[in-house]
């Protein structure tokens, strides 16, 4: 069985979106968080059109290649426009954690209302591959439930000043162990194991 992980771009002040994210506006003015996807010469083996630095491409492709299913929260789903189909990964099916009804029946998308159910469904879909989580509220709920094995912060050297935070309030401290630090142009990749 694979790991449950989250690998998100984040500003130095801990934001995963900029100001005014929402349907039709994407992640707001936080687009700078994703500049490193296209600022290099090394093409990704996993995502067509992504060209990164060699350092970023190695880690990104390792992570993306390990993913068998994705789980996202409803804010991330709506802000990213996935209600029209698709998802954050070119081949992995998407499970959406939401307390609102599903907008439509799209291939490769499943809706659940509980974080345990969402991750269980994603584990079944992923087989022996990893489950990747997207969205601050979802990651926080999964950490609180003890369901996360690894966190990867693609930290971009910018202070956004506003936007959605990566982590929401946790009821307890969560200990992490540094697994890898990869400095790269425009981003530092921080990989942590979640200690239980």
C-alpha cells in the first residue's frame, strides 16, 4: 500500500492561494506560486508542458509518478474549475471531500463527505501507489485524523500577505522529520515525514 502525502506550493507566509480565489478566478493572485513549473529547461516526464530546473524536475516527477489517486477539498475543486471534468493529475482519479452535492457525474471523479471515507476510496483507486491530498482544509483534517504519512512544501520565496493558509488550526502539535531539502531556482522543496 502506498503513502498518503500532500505536495503543495506554498508562500513563505504559508499561503496556498493569493487574494480572491474562487470559481472563474482560480487561485486568485497566487499564480506566482506555480512559476517554477515552467521556469526551467528540463521537461517533466509526468506532466506535459512543465519545464523545470533539473533539481525540481527530479523531485516533482518522483512524486507525480508515485500518485495513483488524488483527494481534494471542495474549495480547491471549485477554485480550480474541475467541476467541468479533469483534475490535478493527468492520470490519477479524483476524490472530492465535500458537504455540498456533486455538480455532475464526471468520469474519474468521486464525491465523499468524510475524510476517512475519502482517503479509503482513494486508497482503493490507487492500488499500491500513493494518495495525494490537495487543499488546506483537507490536509488539516487528514493530519488531525492521523492519516498523513508525508508532507512536501514547495516553498516559493514570496510573501503573499493574504489568501488561503496551507494549514488550519490543529487540536494538537504534529511532529515532523526532515526527509529531504532540495534548493532549486525559484523554489525550495521541503520534504517531511509525519511522525506518529
